[in-house]
C-alpha cells in the first residue's frame, strides 16, 4: 500500500512514522508513506495557502489551488482521496478494514478556520474521528494511518486483530497475565481452567457485559 499525506506540518509525523509497528511495516516494505507540504505548490509570491473568507467572518480559509495542484501530482487511478474534516462521516473499524484493502490512499489535512468548499469536489471520502475540533487534520490522519496499516497482511498476526473491539460489534474482553494473584486481585478461574470452550464462553459473556455497560448503543443489533 502507498499512502500520501498532504499537510502543512510534515514535522508532526516524525515520531509517528519512525517508531513501533508503523516503522516496522515501512521497513518491511509493506507500506510506503510520503508527506507533501502543499505550501510548496502555492503560486502566491509569498507562498500563502490561505485567505480571508468571502462574506466575512473570523479566521483564514485554505485555498483550492495549492491543495488541488499537489493532489493532482500524486493522484493515480488507484487512489482513494480522503479529506479529514469534523463534518465527515464518523470513522469506525469497518471503514478501516475497507481502506486496508486499497492500493493507494491520499489524506488531506485541513488547518486554520477551514478549507474552500470546492475542495470537496476533488475527494472520494470525508472522515471525522469524533465530535470535537482539533487545530488541524494531522492527528486525524495519523489515526487513520495507524488503524489501517495494522490491518495490512503481514504487519501484525491476523489473530491479534480478528477478535479486537468492534470486530463483532462488541467491545473486547478483559485480558490478564502473570502474576495470578496481584494484591488480592485474582485472574478469573475460567481462564486457567484449560477448557477452551469454557474460556470462549467466558470471554463472550464479558464482551456482552462490557459493551452493555460502556457502549449500549452497539448492542442494538444483538
């Protein structure tokens, strides 16, 4: 997979791309991530990429020209162009799985007060990671990149994410490791029984209970 990120702040991605699972996936050649500063595409003599909004109002608005010119340089027939925006559709695990099967993702990071509405005409998908406002689209783009890369074959063991939260519309079951008894808090007996069916039943019941308690909205189809 190839991922291109259009941003004004490439430096924000330094630690993110150079550590942990993301770095290993890149080093193994399972994914390429390229950062593009769309300020470099500005035709303005001072390389401005924003301007005041028509109709008045506070803040500055990102202009079409630098972003679209940059986009057209990296877009291919296989590209899925994604705009990170608070009014996009809510991002969830099923979308992550779908995106992990694509050959080429392009992520556009907004900033400042917003972006020229006409930029929407050039994208395939608009995503939001939650009902709150951030200073830019860099963090949301990292969320998408992280959640997608870990689903690519060979990045992590398939069994590691098949039973994670949201995969069966339930939150994950609780997990434990040594010691068996920590300050009087003991590992549930079902998990040390050696009975695999009993363990699976225990885990499923804990998933139901945890989801009912914390995310009852997810149980509407159960």
